């Protein structure tokens, strides 16, 4: 039996101005370029996966979401994206920069395992993927491209508590469950998300394999 557990906690304190005006924008701004631009004006190959698209996809992990993006190759040595690497445009796994809200999460020791992120799909606002060289803005880790995971933040939430969850069942007793809860009160918000993936699987080894549990926080 294989058993994986990931849990993440987001805490933020935001000071908002006393007077605020709201505007409705039809254009999409890309944060992956570090400069607010329309996607059509960047001159780069950019793919964006919105939260609405994520909800419609039969994907339970970030690794499975990447498999739906044209031009992105994911290589995993285990189930659920464990020990998973990302390759774009002939680059190596160490030349793809992965960010969560602009913060680098690449393994500093080996550069491997960039598919395993401590964020459930329900906590993601959108995923921005810059295909091709980004070293001029992000350094040598972005020779092949940049992936920026943007989580649900203060501005995207309404005052009060918002929760969501899902559960699915598949072959070999595969059970995938995800839950998230967010609370916003004026200038403060907190979010908590957890996901569990469990499968009996088909073991090719004649000996018993111990359960494996992974915890992120």
C-alpha cells in the first residue's frame, strides 16, 4: 500500500487603503514575466491554467495538471508525481524554475522533484507557464522555462469562511480526497488545505512494501 499526505497552511496580513475603488478588467495580466503585461504583448509562449479550468480537469495533483499542458513534459519515478521532474523545450530538469507565489521551491541540492508541491489543486488560483528562456529575469535555473503557481489570495476571497472538497475512487482501490478552507475577516485571512492519495496498487515485488507517508506544512 502506498499512502501520501500533503498539507499546507497559508497566513497573510494585508494592510488595505482606507479608500478603495474596484475595477473590472477584461485583459489578463501575466505575473510570470515579473512585469505586468497582457499575455498577447509579451512576445513569449505562455500557457495559463485558470482555477475554472483546474476544477473541470480530472486531475488530483499538480503533476497531473502539468500533463494537460502542451509543450510540458513531466517525468515521474513514482505515483502521484513523487520524484517528478519537469522538462520543456529540450532543457534538463534543473533548468526549469518552479515558483509558488513568486517564491522558488526547486530542490537546492539536486534540482529534482519539482512536481511535488505542498499545495492542493483547490488552493490554486491559476498556473502560469513561461516556455523558453527566462534566465535574463530569473537566473540560470530558468533556462528552459518558468512555472509560477499562484494560490488563492486576499483579493480573490470574500469576507467569511469558504470551504470546498472532493473525493474520487479508481482502479486498485485508488482513493483521492482534497479539502480546503479559507477565512477572511477585513484585513486578515488564513487558508488551510489538505490532500490524501491512497492506492493498493499492483506490486511487482515478492516481498511486502511498507506504507509511505509524506507530510508537508
